[in-house]
């Protein structure tokens, strides 16, 4: 019998985030973090693995925030 995989609701706190690094990369290029995220995710071959992970994490966190904000406006 396969074990059920439990969801770790605190996974974000366990990530090794270096605050402001992705923003700094975007500012250095003269673009916003959203633009950098789009560039990285559309052309992953042009960026290193760390930058790709940062872009994916930003995408996830923005999505979670939108979901949270939607719940606030509903109720």
C-alpha cells in the first residue's frame, strides 16, 4: 500500500531565499521583476539554474498572493 504524501504547509519558510537578489538582477537589466520572470521562463536556456528557480518561486508566490487577495475580497 502506498503511503499518502502529506502536504507541508510551511514549505515556503524552508526555502533558502536570498532577499532582494532577483530584484537586483532585474534592476541591473533595467526591467521589472515581472519582466525578468517572463524572460527567464520563456528562455530558460539563457539563464543559470538559480535564476530559473528564483523566477519559478516568484511566479508561485505571486499566484499565492493573488489567491489570498481574492479570498479577502469575497468574504
